[in-house]
């Protein structure tokens, strides 16, 4: 009896220590992540004068001039809209195509599939910059230069190898017995993918959607080279265009950081809303 | 049976067709062209270009600067990837435990990665500035010295790797987190009943269950960091000297700034060989981890 | 199974097709073909307003019937180069006429992508050029006997100093390299982060500008990798590590950081382009006339005559410009003797060493400094490497940056510079 009690006690103590340790780790983690981001936020609401103060100001009195300046310098709403269409369609298209392909690679035995997969990886090997000149010619021939369609086409293609690669282990993680049971029940492939794999893979799918969205969102090279006018320019291009009056060189840090903040907010909104979808998907799958 | 097999191949073909066609359209031609260009002396300043065989490769490997760039690139991608996996796992397991505000913490986790790389690079340039930076300010308060982290080769290299890990570990973490959510809770319950501590559970359940994902992600990050240079470009410009120059930055300079297409293509091909080898490892592990 | 898979194939194919078609339809609706026939003038953002105003107010459209659209080009050289290289090779160009800097001029002209402009430049325009501008044009705007760019500004490396600091210490400004070396003892206070001098020496054309400047003062051209380069490198290294004049961490700083250090009262004197004049005036709370004074640069071993050099930006027309003829008209308008002095009213960006501009410019502000330097006879042209400028710049920067962070010795630096320059 006695023995059991002390044992219980030490378990409690262990659990407490564990909890404490976890919270300390969490605190360190949050600090490390937040400090540089805070630095960015702070700069976005500082005047250039405040930025050059030594010692650095920790809590400047926030001003919103930088955002106003940004909006007058650049067609920001147009860029934002373009970015949302570009990244959103790219993310959806990529995840859809890759989900199908990954299922095939993971579950359908087919001669040469390993080789195909390998070939897919190798196409990632070429640095983006080595591809832009041929791509420029191609888009020019297809009359897709300076258009969102062209950008989406290229970006979707760029993101596919990685998306396929991430989906494969997720699909393999799912016990094949579920699928076999469904086949016995007379389910067709569409039902299998739609009713069995999709719910279970919701976290992975949503995660990849976010990842692809952000990758497209932050991609600079393609919008920079393929877009000429505001009708297809994206937010990332704005970084190369913001300026300080009468200053031909360098980056106006107060404006660039304001732009950085503007660019992060839609992504955060997306992440926040998708977290709910993940949770819902999980419970949905569990109920099934 | 035979009939079935043919059907299977057909289904396979249809399922992978969109991805393969997309890649063929945008990657096949550039790759072919790069391989061809790498064997010529194409320079946009010259009107005539000749086939030179493997001269570009010979020149590359004879250049001590390129050898040191290649060396640092390998250190950079391997060290970054290992640290990213390590911290990614740590963060993922941390965020997978139950605590108040977990939702918020998961969102915060994504901040570093959601910031455009080039903006993050500028942010760190400011943060680490010896005059206006918060780091140097704090350190000078404690030690009376103003560290200048970027102006020695070793420090710049370490800083670059750490910033890179800061930027990408969260990306790793969310994928691992998605993976962890697929690990059946019963396994943990069973282990707990058997009296396994958190560390044992981590090594006996979490790691093996995530292994395919760990290798996939590790491999992908090796490749991805081998071909991307935004962070280096924005943070150090490859300096001081060529201490933090990595191969893709070198390709960018040789190709798009100096217009030496032939030479730059040769570097790209070397990069491709690296990726091809890594890809083989990846394909092999997919077979190995078949359930 | 077979049957169900076929069904699946069918539905997938339908879905894919429908999805692609509708997305394509939707998107193609979004980008109607741009039918505007406006000439696209590519300029850096900071000068865009001045351009818009001057084109409007000087009545270009009224006179010619050609409409102009001022579009922003990427600020940085590398990004612009990337854009131009891909578009020109595909037979087009985002800009019909472009305002660009020296490195871009070197790359685009050597690649043969810029249209020859000689037919557009009348004799009275040539007569309007001062000898200094003419010299610069020969090196930087002409290749194989053809003019490919026309300068609209004439910018010198100026030497700026804190007159208030020198006055309060009661000492004279340094006149020679040796004087500069002695300044470390006067101003530098490492613990406080204050240095006698500082430069933005990060690679990507910041370091090369300073190297070109110091090597000019030593009497040479860095790209010839001669003893002058060696003297310059040794001098800079000594300033950093022997005399404590220059902050060694500036090797990774850019112009923004350099300027900010000056404005944060951390620097007593430095080299900078004329835009520094406007930058300091934007910090209204901090600024007063004594804080930012321009003096003659300290004289190096080669004597006062090569104390500094000039360079500038100018207009050019890509051969592949979609509205080539209209662009030519715009260029003629901008460079005419009648209009070029008027441009200066809109921005310092058009302060040029043309007789008409200098005569109309008065004596205020930057003009005073430009005339002071020109009258002192200390202005040379910017050192350059005729065949492979961008590559030479990058090689030299790599080596100098490695030497100035003590990764290699001076002897090694010189040896590998010579080797690299021979290979070009």
C-alpha cells in the first residue's frame, strides 16, 4: 500500500516536472520566433528617424504613415488581388493533381513507377534561375506573358514534385486494409479516394495547400520576370519597387518591413482558418 | 490477371498524367538545353559559340574558388537540414501536446516561414547590425563589446546557417505535426500502460512512425536548399569574400549577371547530378518503407 | 474493380477538364490584351514622380501626339538585368526606353541589345557636352563606335564630413591619406561604436565603387591589378586594422546602413554619392548645415588631379523595344538642348555636366559642390573593364572582401586578382 502511494507521488512529480519543462521549452520557442518578427513589426510602424536611433527603440510610438506611403506608391490592392488569385489557384491545382499522382505512386504497382518518381525529383534540380529564359520563350509563344494564367501554370508545375513526395508517405501511412475492406464492399476508386483517403489525409492536404500557397505567395522570380504591368504583378514584386524619395540605392527599411507585414497578414488569416478545417476533417474522419 | 495489370497501368497513367505533363512542359526542355549549353562556351557577349566538350567542367574543378563554394554549400545544406529536422521534430512534438493556447502557438510557429525570405533577410541584417541591431545592443550592455557578426568568415557562416534554420524549421515542424496527427493514439496509450516514459515513447513510437516522413523531408530540404539562394542573397550577398557563397548563387552570378551561359550551365549540371543521387536514395527509401 | 476504375477514370478526366477549362476561361477574362500604344518609360521608383510631371508639363504629348506611360523598373541592378535578359532574348522588352546605371549599360551594350542612338543626337547636343561629360560618354556610353546611352546626370563620389565635429575638436579636415590615417586617434571610440570613417562595403557594386575610388587616388585602375590596387588595398586594410579609422564591420554593410550610421552620429567622414545630400535633408530633426558638409577628398599618392571620379545614369533604347520609333522621339525630346536644363527643376537626378544645365543651374545645393569639384580639377572618369565589366567587378570584390576580413594575405590577393583578370 505504502509502496503504491510513493510510486503515485513520484509519478505526479514526474508529470509536474514534465509540464514545467514543456512550458519552458515553449517559452523559449515562442521568444525565438517572435523577436525577429517583432523587430519587423516595429520597423513597419516606425519613421525612418526612429529607426536610426541608438540604442534601438524597443517600443516606438506607432505611426501608420508607412502603410499610407506604400498605398500611394504602388497599386497595392491590384497586387494583392493578383497575389491571392495566383497563390490560391496554384495551391488548389497543385494539391489536386498531386493527390491523384501520389495515390498512383504509392498504391498502384506499375513497372517504371520508381523511375518516373526519380525523374520527377530530378526536375527539381535545376535552379529556378536556370529555367527562366526557356520558360520566358515558351510563355511568349503561348501568349501567356504578363498574365496570371502563365504564372499559375509555371508555379503549379514547379510545386508538384515536392507535393507528390510529401503525399506519398502520408498515403503509405494509411493501412491498406481499409482500402481492401472498402473494395470488398464494392466501393469504386473515386469513392475510395474521396471517402477514405481524403478525410484521413485532411491534415496533410491542408498543410500542403498552405505550404504551396505560401510558396507561390512569396515567390519573387517568376512574377518579377514574367510580369510587366500591374495587371499581373504580385505582392512580392512590390519589394523590388518600393522606394524612398530621392534615394536611388538601397532598401527603405521602414517601407519594406511594412510590406512584409502586409504580406504576412493574409497568410496568417489563411492558416488560422485552415486550422479549423484540419480539426473538422479529423473529427469527420474519426466519426466515419 | 493480365487484363487487370494493363488496366492498372492505364489508371496509373491517367492519375499521374497531369503532374508529368506539367513537368514535361516546363522542365524537360530547360534541362535538355542546360545539358547542351554546359558543353559549349556560350557567352552572350560573343556572337559565336563553339562546342567545347567537357572544358567547362575541367575549368570548374580546377578553380579553387569553386571548390570552396561547393564545400561550403555541402556544409550549409547538411548542417541546416540536420538542425531543421532536429528542431522541427522538437517543435512538432511540443505543439502536439495539449496545453492552453496551443492553437495560437501553432500559428506563431508559422510566422518565420510566412515572412517572404527576402524580407526576413533584411530583418536580420538590421537585427544583427553592429549599431542599430538589438542583438549587438543587448550584448554590448552585458559585455561592453559590440559584436559584428557578419564581418568574419566563420561568424557569417554560422549566422547564415542559424538564420536559415530559424526560417525553415517551422516549415519542417508543420509537416511533422501533420504526420504526428496520423500516428494512432492507441500506440501511445499502450506504451504508457507499459510504463514507457516520454523519451522512450518518442524514440520507440514517434521516430519510427515518422521515419518515412523524416527521410522524405530531409531529402527534399537537401535538394531545395541546394537550389535556392534568396536568403544568402539578401543576408550576406555571399560575403565576406566568398565565405557564404553557395552554388545556386554562383550560378546566378555566372549565368544571369556575367552572361556566361555555358559555364553556368555546367554548374547547374553538377547540381543536377547531386540531386539525382539524392533522388535515388529517396526512391529507395520509399520502397524500403512499404507497409 | 476494373469497371469501377474505368468509371473513376471517366469522372476524373471530366473533372480535370472542366476545372482546367473553367479556370482558363476565368483567367483569360481577367487579362484583356493591352492595346494601349503608350511608350513605356522604365524608371526607378524614386524618380517616377519627377518624370511624370516633367513629361506632362513640358508638353511632350502635345507636341508629338505620343502618349507616355512611366513604369517602375526594379530598383536593383541584378533584378533589372534578370528581367531584361529574359525578355530581350524572347524578342521583346518591358520598357521602350529605360533609365539605367553603369553596370546595366556594360552588360546590355556588350550583349548587343541596345539600339545605336547616334542618329538621334544632333550636333548641338554634342556641343552642349562639357569635356568631362564627353570623356565619360566615350568610356561608358559608346561601344564599337556607336553610342548606346545618353547620360542625364553627372554624379561624383563626394567626400562628406561632420564640420561641427571638426570645429569642436579644433582640427583641420584631413588633406591626404596620411592625415586620414591619423584620424582614428581623434574620433574613434570603439566602445561607443563611433568611428572616424565608414563605408558601405558589401559586395554587389558597393565595395567596387569604393575600390575604384581609392585605386583612382592611388593613380590606377583596379581592373588592371597593378601596384595601385595593391596600395589601395593596403591603405584600406590599414585604415581598418592598424589605424582604427574605419569600422571593420562595414565590410558587410550597404549604403543604407552606412548612411544611417552617419545620421546616427557614428561617423566623422566618408565617401558617398550625391543622393546622400537629399537623404540627410529628409532627417529634419537631426539635420543642420554643419553636420553634412562636402569637402575635397583626401589626396592619395597620385596627387589631387585624380581624387575622385564621375559616373551617372542615362537613357537607352532596347533593340527589341515594341514601340521603338516613339521611344526615339521621346529620347530626342529629353536630350534636347532646350529641355535638358528644364529637367533639373524637377529633380537633382538630372544634374548633368552639360553647358546648358550648368549655366541654368545657379549656385545652390549640390550644384555648388559639383562646380567646386569641377573647378578644382580633381574629377577623372570611372575606372572600368571594357570587355567584361560585371564579371571583373565581382571577381575583384570577392578577393578584396576576403582580404579585408583577413581570410587571405595581400600577396595572395594580388596574385589571384592578376590570375582572374588574365582569364577574362
